[in-house]
C-alpha cells in the first residue's frame, strides 16, 4: 500500500474513533488496535497524537467545507440552503461526540486554532452571505445586521456543545442543535420566508 494511502486510512479510522468517543479518551494504542496496525506504523506517519489530531481536523474541516459549498451552489435560494443545511447538520451531529470540541480546546490548541480560523473565515462568512441574499429576496427581515447574527449563530453552535449548559444526561445533543437552529431560522424569516422554509421541511422530513 502506498504511503499516502496508509496515512489516509489512519486519518479515516482516527476520525471515526474521535467523533464517536471524543479525542482525549482515545489513545494511540486504541487507534493502532482499531486499524490493526502497529504503533510504529502510526509514528512513521505522524509524529505524535497532537499531529494526528491536527491532520484529522484539517481533513474533517476541508470535507465539511466542500459539503456545504455543494449545498450553497445547488440551492435555489437562501431558504432552501438553510433547509438542506439542517438535514446535513442532523446527520453529522448524530455521529459526533459533543466532548470532541472541548477536548480540542483544552488539550490540542493547534487543532483548536484551526477550528477557530474555520469558524471566522468559513462559517461566519457563509452565514453573512446567506443572510444578505435572504434579505435581498425578501425571505429574511430587512432590519437584520448580518454580522451580529452570524456571530450569534456561531456562539449558538458552540454553546450546544457545552455540557454545563446542556448536561448530556438531561438533553439530547442533536435535539439541542436542531432546536437552536430552528430558533435561528425562524427568528430571521419574514412570513414569506417562513412559509417557504416550512415547505422545504415538509419535503425533507421523513414520514
């Protein structure tokens, strides 16, 4: 197997473990055992766990960006884009351990900085663009400040990961993210936008 293929296999397997169990609780031994490779093989491709976490984060964020770019480029309008993002978000969060973000912040600052860069350069800009288009089309209220709303949206996403705000034994993580997203969307919509969003929801929600 080519070296690049081995690295990709390691990153793919690592992402599965980290998203399911969180970052801190998964050791290099766990990764090697899961992939049926030796620890020596892991260290031939990654200097340490910190580098592996960073490279995995790069891969994850790049794939997420492509996914949401595809949604943007193939949506008829800003409301359809949000409806499709909602479906995609639910699917992603169902397989994501909420502790993963906290683990990055506390134990892997390089990867956390990568996330913060993605947050400001990708997520926030995408929200601002979507809001401006929605306001132009009459789907969102004309008095919105896109920069303020985008900042609030990012904070909403992050706060849903906070176990102190939403203890895991009391709240379902996917439901928290979904409820907060619905609040965000309906808070922006005009009556025209609300009706269109509801229409898209009815199409995408399974019977």
